C-alpha cells in the first residue's frame, strides 16, 4: 500500500557553528591533572572491558615531546602513558595500559600477580602526523596484537593474562579517586617514575570483539556506533570539561591543570570534515557518511547544488548517534540507496530532521528506516524497490511529518 502523508507542523532547526575537535594533552604530570577520567565502577560501566577486545584511536605527537627512552612492555608504567586501566597493587582480575616509549607504542597487560607482559612496537609514531592505533586482545590465550596505520606492528602470541581482565566490581581500594577509572593521558595513580602523554588523541573506541586479525585499510571516517561498541568518544564537544560517550553510558571528565593548562579541545583532527556534502561517494571526504560522522550536536548538513537529483549508494546503513539535521535545499531530491541493508537508523535519545531526500533499500528483510529517537521528515520518500512483507519503516520513538511525505509500501 502506498501512503501519502501531508501534515504541516512547526519544524525546529538545530543551529550550530562548531567543528570536529580532538583532545590535546600537555604531559603536565602528577596531582590528578592534565588527563581524562572515565568512571568504570559503582556502578559498573560498559567501558570496563575484560574479555576479547579492541581498543583503537587516533594519536598525534611531536618528536621530543615524550621523553620515555625505553620500550619495554614489562615496564609500561614508565612510558609516556596514553591509556591507563591499572589497578592499585597486583593485577587482581587484570589491568592494561598503552603508552609511548623510545618513540614507539607499547602495550602492557597483567592478571592476578603474574607480572606485566605485553608488546613493544617498531614504528616511530611521534613524527607530528596522525596515526591510527589499534590494540586487540584475545581472552582465551592472552594474545595481544598492536596495529599502527593498519599494519601489524607487534604481537604476543600468548600471555599469562588470560580470561577476564576487567576491573573487579566493587573492588576495595585505598585509592578511590584513581583506581576505579579508565584514564587517558596519564598514569592514574601518579606512580613514581611514571611519565605523562604530550600530544593529541581523537576518536577513541572500545569494542568487545577482535576487530582486526591481519593488516587492514585504515578507517577513512570517524567511527560509528555498532553492536560491538562498548564506548565511543568523538571528542567533539569543543568546550567545557564533560567528555561524552556516544552511547551516553560511560561519560568522563577532563581534569585540568599545569602550564600550559591541559587537556584542551583542539581543532587539529585526522579528518577533513565539511558540513556540505560534495560527492556521491559511500564514505571519505565530501561524502554524506563523513559529514554525519563529523557533525556535532546541533549542526546542519546540506548538499552541494551539483547533487540535486543525484543518487548516493551506501554499502551500510547511516547511523545517527547525535542531534543533527540533513537538509537538501536543492530543487530535486537526493536519493540514498542502500545496497542490501537498511538505509538509516536513529539511535535512542537522538534527534534527526531530514528534508527533500528519498531513502530506498533493496533488502527484503530489513526496514529502510528504523527510528528509536525523534525523527522529522519533510518532503521525503521512504520506500523499498523490491517486494517484501516487511514494513518499510519502523518507529520505536517519535516521528513528525512536514509537507508531503511518501511511505511506500507501509
């Protein structure tokens, strides 16, 4: 059945003028400053991963700014520490850390009182360029792999740190201000001799699967939330001290201090972001996907006039995990064609306004649009181009219609 919906209501426009940002640490040192602290206990948070996992992020550091001279994963706590999920005392369930030593990445893990083990990389990364870093860990045998820019840079085929290495729930501690936290940019306990990270971090994601088992192509866009994402930090807030998790379950806070005061928001990022879609590519610079992944809350995405009436073919659905608008102000609609997947999903507690766009899927078992948040459609078409008994759109949130919208079939 083909339904034409014509309802006129007031549409709220979300105005924003920010841009994508990253976090800049200055390595200022002890006293609980120049770091990001993310609570992981009381109550337990999803970010406290303990089984199979992938930790990945983008980093940039200048030569000479991080002074650790030894790359030895058994002494990771003497590196310029970037990621610290240590515990006070022996490893307990377990702990891990990622740092810089002798200009290379090192990863350390420990479980119970078995002693620290890990991996030292081979690539110099403090060269003033952005690098994609991925660390994978296998729970069954303690295997660790370190990837730099998609290439395997170091590995440990097995270790004594097997099983669960999460922070034990409700663990008694003499250091409640530092122990039950994941810390970025510093050694959480300010352990004597530990060093602090001087550089940038962006797009920090923790997943509950091993995403990479061999060399891979470096992601060309900011990360998107998926079913395996436990926490994702875009670092796009741009002001204040709150650090937002895209899932809104493991938010953190910036602890400021030192000279110059750190950490700070920085406009230096690994991505070329633009709120104007300029091509029909599935991803990459100028694409709709890139614009969505780069957008901050409140921003409006528009289309270059050359895209009027054009088709954008996407190989995986567009996921909306923030409050944005996608407005095609051109005369002819822009078509979003999903290849064997849903076209669009709005996650819970997020708001999306869309204007003058056609959404089409060729998948017979998936919806073209799934809305779990608040969705406004203005002069849009939502349809499936193959026969199917599955509804073309499913709504678990709120939908507003402005102008003439065609939902076919419904």
